[in-house]
C-alpha cells in the first residue's frame, strides 16, 4: 500500500539457514530472529557470538555481517525487510534499531514471527495494518525487556553526556575519563546496553533528529547541522548521506513531495 506508514518488502523462514551476509543496508531495514543454532554477528566490527534464541536488526549506516558461527553449521532463521516513515518514529522512541538481544524470559517467538510473515504478504490494507501491529508489538516487548534487564547507570550517564556534547567526532577518551572508567570498559558496557558503540549511538541519534528537523521545519541545512553539534556542514552532509542513502536536501525534497 503506497500510503501505508510501513512497506513490507520480503521475508522468509529458513529452518536450516547458512546465509552469509556482509554489506551496508541501503534504503530498508530488517528484523532478524534466530530460534536455534549459532551465528557470528558483526556490526561495524563489533563482533558477537549468538547461540540459541536471539533477535537483531539490520539498518542503513553500519556494515553488518552475519554467518554460521561454525563452518558448515546452520541456524533456524526468520527475517522481515521493511521501510517507511514509521521507522523514523521508532528511532525517535528508541525501539528500533534493536541491539542483539535474547527474547523476554527466553521465550520462543517462532509462531509470532510466522504470523507476522503471513500478514506481511497480504495485499489488503487490513493485512498490512495487522502486520504493523504485530511487528511494533514485538519491538515494544523487546524494548521493555531491555530496560528491565540491561539498565546501567554508567551507560545512562554516558548517554546524557553524549546528548549534551557538541564534540564531533565523539571524544571517547574524554567521556571515559569524565565517568571514571577505561575506554574499554565504557565501550563494552555501552554496547551491551544499547547494541552499538558510543560513536554509532551519536550518529544514529543525530540522524534521527536531522530527519525530523528536515521534514518538519524550514531551517537551513547549515543551521540544522550547527544545532546538532556539527562544526562542518559538509561533514554533516556526508554523514547523513552515509546513514540514509540520500543527502539532506534530497531527503527534505522527498518529505515535501
């Protein structure tokens, strides 16, 4: 549906998956679910070994790679690809993208995901709306579980400082020194709580804010860059295009059109 807030592109359930993915995702996102097996996952070089039941997401910006954790092994894999304005709302509400995380209480989401896949393939408006409802419900459940199980005072303080900082790029050594921990400790705990590095978090946060300002205001692009902490509008433009696939000007024209 052209006027839907979310467009479903494709999805699949692969019981014995041996896919090898290594790329930058452009123009769309995916929600990935593994109900068994083991996967080696890398997001911009941050490597994780996932075993059992796990969710993770793919989205424009970082280079994302995943493959069987052991040569010739497989995993039970489900995924769904989507794009649309609703993704921006989820970014602002911090329910998407998600860090690699196990389901609440280790529950098996296979049947829920199968329902989501079936609904996403329907071409009537009710199927699309129901699919959106199921997908958003899963994302909300995962976000609520993250907040319950991974709340970290150190990370909360770091996020507050990052939001207040105009440093570009992020000075991780200064941030760690201010918090009284090593860079390695800060990075490890930040990734465990958010699924991304502090640098990636800042880029995602600024990109989401830039999208909102470009779509909802007439502020000049240079002023938006300055408001978001960028000293160089050209660097802002390059970073925005890398994260979204289009320049700030192109993005604004798309929203207006």
